[in-house]
C-alpha cells in the first residue's frame, strides 16, 4: 500500500464538502499494524488529523471483509478531540483518507455508528454515505458492556 503524507494546508472556515478548494485537513500517519499487532486483528493504519500544524483528532483505516469489519467496526473510524469539534474536521479527514482506501482496492467503505451519535450521523450524511441497515450488536462484541445494542451501517463510495 502506498502511504501518502498529505500536504499541510491553511485552515479556512468550515466549508461544505462539495467545495473543490484544497482541504484544510491533512493526515499524518503514526501507526501501522499487521494482523498480529493490530487492535482489530486485521491490517490497519492510524493517522493524526491535522488542521494546519495542530493535531485535532485521529482516523483509522482497517482492511478486510470479515463480519466484524463490515457490520460492526467499519473500514474507517475517527474521533475529533473535544476542543476541536464543530468545524467538520471528521468529514474532511474521511475525504482525505479515501485515496488510501482506494490504494487497498476498496471501491466502497463501510462506516458504522450508533443511533445516538448525532454528530457522526450528520458527518456521514454530509460526506455522502448511504444508510444501508441497522444490525444488532452481539453480546460478545466489545461495546456491548457499554450498553450499545445497535449499529447503523453506512456505505461510502471510494473513487478509484
Ligand atoms: C463524531 C465526531 C468525530 C465529529 O466531529 P466533528 O468533525 O468536529 O463534527 P462537528 O462537531 O463539526 O459536527 C458535524 C455535524 O454534526 C452536527 N452535530 C454535532 N453535534 C450534534 C448533535 N449533538 N446533534 C445534532 N447534530 C450535531 C454539526 O452541527 C455538524 O453539522 P453540519 O455539518 O450541518 O454543520 C466527534 O463528535 C467525535 O469525535 N465524537 C466521539 C468519537 C466518535 O463518536 N467517533 C465516531 C464513531 S462512528
């Protein structure tokens, strides 16, 4: 897989994702996992989400088509630090990650969330994800003890 250090660009205001101007967000790779070392048991990568020189969150890419990946965990996961929320950085980071997903030969990525995660749901809508279905979380899954019972599965086309 070709890992690209994406360019650092200035930070404008929170622009719509249809905007064709350069993204205010860049990604800096900081962890690469084999299936043996991965927290998810599959090959995976983690990037810092950068807004200019400031680290504002993390985004992960997980490889594979196991049930856990496609129905529970998703190929892509992200978090923006609380102090930096409200500027749409997560959606911009997903957009910035798509070339990496394409380099894995993925033509559409699964992203999952829970019904109560309004910020994530809006992020997924904003970046053009399609809602596919709600699935039950099995009791053996990591988030069951936290009370999570349902995952919502979204599909995001990955441009070649
Ligand atoms: C989900 C998350 C990454 C989004 O961070 P972000 O990019 O800063 O998102 P924003 O705060 O800019 O919100 C994105 C959109 O959701 C909306 N939103 C945020 N909180 C909301 C809420 N409580 N209710 C309704 N809408 C909300 C925002 O208004 C914005 O909408 P807009 O695009 O129409 O302006 C962040 O909330 C987070 O890290 N949460 C914890 C980890 C997590 O849930 N990760 C995702 C797992 S699927």
